[in-house]
C-alpha cells in the first residue's frame, strides 16, 4: 500500500525534473458549438470547438474539442477536452497536446490540464507539464509548469 501511495503522490512530481520551468501569459479563446452525438435531453451534454491564441512565454495557437455535461444540481457540471497547441514555448518551436479534466461541484471548481505524454514535436519533444488557467475580470491567463529534456 505504501509503495502505491508513493507512486501516486511522488512519481508525478519527479517527472518535472529538479528544476521545473514556468511560462506565463494570457490567451484569447473562442468556443463554438458543434453537433452533439448524444442529443438525449436527460444527458445534458454539449460538444464545442475550442480556438485559442496564447500570448507571453507561450506564443501559440490551439484547436480542440470539448464535451461537457450538466447536472440537475445547481452549480455542478463537468467537461473534458483535448487541444493541440502549435507555436513557440520559451523560443522553442513545435507542438503538443493538452488534456483537460474539469468539474464544478455545487460551485467548487476543479481543473486539471496536463500535457499528453510523448505528444511534443520538434524542439518540444519530451515536454512534460501541467497548466493552470485563471479568469479574472473576463480575461484569461495561464501558468504553465513544465520541463524539457
């Protein structure tokens, strides 16, 4: 049991190496509805296209898809998304994929955004990281903790 706990808590931190780097900046996002596969009203599901333009340490564009589900409980919902990012990170060119997993439980948010393992290309090959998104006064910003070989 102790080794499983170690693997779950410590090993993900080790994958960032001894000196993780940080990239910060802002981004613009456009979300557009797409045709849903599950149109059953009780499912409360929606599918959307995501188009982003990142500014700052990450100068890039991304395109992705999101699937969300509502809930009969006020303030509860969830979404998953995949977005492919292409551009420059701290001056290094390439692309990578971000995976989102998010929930809102009666108004309490949880958001997890990670780099899909081994998705980095070009000078971003071997990229490992996680991103935090902040929204203040309607403006979006990011803090991206990452490491590169």
